[in-house]
């Protein structure tokens, strides 16, 4: 628990280059959600398999984001660069939130999803991304989390798409 507290303290006390308090709060939360997910897995649950799944989720999500940023030349709303699509902050946050939901359940995931949505909001409001950049980042994070995370306990929800059919597969222990 001491290590988790030290990580949270370091993340929240570091000086970021954010232009506003809103953007800074989103930047901090963008780091805090995955750190909390990792800390919860390793320290609270002693779930090393879950930590590995979180790592795969985050790395693959980030590779997809960076590949798309490199391939798609889209200017940021504030003119600070041409790497607006998709939002990496949002992808990272939603990947961690989806990991938490899939691995540990909705009771832990609801705050993580609220935080991830707030991160996306801050990216749009601080003129770093357009709405579609944030939505694409969220989709990438969610899909990565769904693909790489096995349920640890509780209910598992998996989207099903194919042959013009769409649905959800819900399984769990009742």
C-alpha cells in the first residue's frame, strides 16, 4: 500500500506542461487511472495475471494509437501539431477502465469510466482534440481492454459483431 501511495503522490505532485487547470487535471487523471488499476491488481488483489493483461491492454492500445497518429495527418484544434487523431489520453484511460470492469466488475469500473470520460472531456475543452478524436481513442481503449482481459470474478460482457448481427454476450457466476 505504501508503494501505491508513493506512486499516486509522485504523479499528482509532478509539474506538467498543461496550459490550464482543466487540462492539467485531465493529464493527472490520465495517469492515475492506469496506475490505480495496476496498483489494485498487484497490491490489493495480488493478481499478477491481471497485471500482465493490463500491460498487454495498454501497450497494444498505445501502439494502435501511435500508428494511427503517424498515418493520419489531422491538425489539433489549437494548432499545436498534426497528431490529433486519435486521442492517446482517452485511449489509455478507457483501456484501463475497461480492464477494471472486465477483471474486477462494475463496482470498481464505474468510477474509472467516469474518470476516463472526464479525461476525454478535458482533451476537447482544452482544444487538444476534436470530439471524434476522443471517441476513436475511447473505442480503441475499450476494444483493447475487452480483447486482452479475462474475467477474474463476476460478470463478463463481450460485444459480438458478425454477418450483420450485433449483440452482447453476458456470462458470469450467479
